[in-house]
C-alpha cells in the first residue's frame, strides 16, 4: 500500500466520522435525571402547598365554622361535613403524583379520621339532635385529644417534606 492510498483511506474515514458527528442529535444534558428532578421541584412544592391548604380546609374546626348552618339537623350537618371533606379530597387527589407516599398517606388518613369522627359522634346523638349539638360534640372531642389536633400533625408532616425539597 502506497502513501497515496493510505492518505485517501484516512481522508475518507475522517469525512465519514465528520458526517456522522453532524447528523447525530446533540445530547441535552449529561444527566437528564438531575435536570428532570430540578424542573419538577416547583411542581412538587406547589403540590405540598395545595395539600397544606387541603389539610386546613378539611380540619374539623375550620369545616364547622365555615359550613355551620343554624336550624338544620345533626343528620343534615353530618352529610354536609362528610360530603365537603370528600369533595375537597377528590379535587386535590392528583397531587399524590408529586408528593411522598408518607405525605399522601397522612392526608388520606386525615380525611378518613375526620369522616370517622363525624359519623361516630353523629351516631351517639338522638335522631332529633341539631347541627349545633353535633358541632359542639365534635369540637369537645377534638379539644380532649391529648396528642394534639390531627390536622396540625399532618400539616407539620407536609411542611417538613416541603422544606426538605427546598434544601
């Protein structure tokens, strides 16, 4: 093989490599997982924010003060309270995609606990009881809890998780 043939082969290889390089799509990032994680942080923080708001909205003292209707029966108030909790929860259920399983479980458990408390208290009242009697009894039970309000513990969990994201 003479020098001309060798230089021709090297030149053809260089052209093939150059064409191949120019036709390849450039890589977006060296580590796409890190970039995706960085871009998801605002969505995740917004989800935690919405779940904190949900927690406050379905907290029994807040629900009672917001939905109190004088003159209705305890049975009607029970339906209003439980339906409102379910609607608020369903409206925000997509946020579970962005938060940790621990956070989502805490919110789901809060919903279930609140509905259980409402149903249990309503079950102890006479059929002719008023909404104000139901509301008073629910608030008495919440005040007697030694471990603190459930909604406050859930809010603390959500705040802790959100703060970990911001670090």
